[in-house]
C-alpha cells in the first residue's frame, strides 16, 4: 500500500463528465459549421462582402476555434483521467472490479468514442484565430503555454514512472 488511496468511482465519474462536456461542445461546433453556406449571402447589393460582413465571418471563425479548443481540452482531460484510473488500479488491486465495471459501461455507452473530426492533441493548444481577429485577450486572459505539449510531457512522465515501478518490482 502506498499510504493513500484514490476513489476510482470519483475519477471515472470525472472522466465521464469531461467526455460528455466535450461531446456537447462538439455538437455546438457542428451546428456552427452548418451555417457556412450562409457566408455567400453576407454581401452588399453588388455581391461584395462589406466590412461588417467580414467581421461577422471572422467572429464565426474565431468562435469555432474556441469551441474546438475547448472540446479538445475536455476530451483529453477525460482521456487522462481514465488512463490515470487504469494505472492506479494496476498498483491498487482493491478497486479493480469497480474500474472494470466503469470501463464496461463506457464501452456499452460509447463514452470517449465520439468522432470529433479532428485530433484533440493538435487542437488543444492555443486557439488558432484568423489574422484579423482581435490581438489581445481581455484582462490578460489566455496563455502562451500549449496544453497539448504539457499532455505529451505528462505522458512521458507517466511512462518513466511506470518503467521505474516495473524495475522496482523486478528487484
């Protein structure tokens, strides 16, 4: 025993919640994409887009970027929580049955299998914004850090930890 315990039920509920939130954001993104055909109608009487039309299109592009980034981050968080629970029960067998029940329910319900039509690892970083989008964030909101990069660092850390644990067991 390691001196602490993790409630697998809580971790798996959090994973499920994050997957569900990701799916809801993805649905909003799909609805927004369905408006793409309307862009051709954002014109003046001569068929040219006005400054306001261009601003609306830029705003829609920027909003779609934020939705995708948010979706990807929630999806990756669900994935990370699920992976963490799986690794924990490898060390602490007492909750393995509960973990397996959750995994089976995820499989039956398709939790975490949502087709996002994009790679969450690529989209989870800073939101790509159109060139003419606002250049500043209100109140210094945002980050220069890339969560997808931290995700990769976390995976490497967990792999190293797993290797050292296996080496320790082999001694």
